[in-house]
C-alpha cells in the first residue's frame, strides 16, 4: 500500500512512478542520528576524514554530519560502476574523482548510499589502504545483503537492510532523477524498463 503522506514533498510527475515508500524521512532521520552518535563514540580522539562517494551519498552524508560530535574533515571521491539508464552494475569500477587531500595516516570513513554487490566498496577500501591510511571503515545508509557477491566485506555502519529492489530518493537516482526525494522508495517497473 503506497504511503501517500510520505509523498507530500514529491513532484507530481515522480509520485506516479513510485511503487512504494520503503523508508520514510522520519525513519531515516531517526536512524541517521543513532548512527552518528555511534560513529562519534568510535572516533573520539582520532583524526577523522569523512569521505562521501559522489553523487548518491551526498544527502545521507549531510544528514549524518549534522549529528557528529567529533571534529572531522570532509573529502569526496567519485567512482562509477553503472552505465547510464541502467539498474545493474557493470562490475568494473572506474575512478572519476580522487581525494583532494593525502589520506596517509588519517582515519577514513567511507560514506555510501547503498551497498549492492559490494564491488565498489571492495575496490575503494583496497585503493585507500594502499595510500597508507591509519584505518578505513565503511558506512552505508542501505545494505542489499542478498545481492552481495564480494567476499570478506565488513560493513562497519549500516542504516537499514534493503529489500532486493531498485530504490531511489535520499540521494539515490535512476538516470539522475529522483535524488532529491526526502524518502527512499522503489520505482514501478514501467519507470525503468
Ligand atoms: P555495488 O558496487 O554493486 O555495491 O554498487 C554500489 C553502488 O551502486 C551504490 O553506491 C549505488 O550508488 C549504486 N546502486 C546500487 N543499487 C542501487 C539502487 O537500487 N538504486 C540506486 N543506486 C544503486
Ligand atoms: Mg553510490
């Protein structure tokens, strides 16, 4: 059943394409705050660099950082494993934007919107470890565990387990659309097929 109250801030043109709201703005904000408090405890006294993975993680990242109780520096990377207008990962990761600062000796927290196969995070973690960081941890809003193919991937902070559906909103897109929706929802199949 579609939760219409969650669609208040959704452009009409997009509302008709949402099959279901999976996580409401209220649920996400509550969980994000809990995650930020846990992360703040874990990083007390450590020089933290929060690295957002463009573009999907931006909304989640800005929400999370509002609640951090430890100092941090910000940086961004952009990688791509999706072809345009596709809902499937191509499997190979391409680095499109590297860090702006040398991460050597720093504690890096990678902030992602969603882990699917785990290919992107496996690649990012080994790339960053090769730069001699003090530590590399992973934080994601959503985890589609069922779809994992990468082995040995430990995700340190997870917002929610996500059903095996292509999702949009809260930063996540299909073909660069739907990113600004304040909830996470799944699309009707006709919207992406
Ligand atoms: P992975 O490498 O297969 O784990 O894919 C991770 C990246 O693919 C995520 O960071 C997302 O940007 C993107 N992605 C995977 N599933 C979805 C989805 O359902 N909606 C939007 N983006 C997705
Ligand atoms: Mg992403």
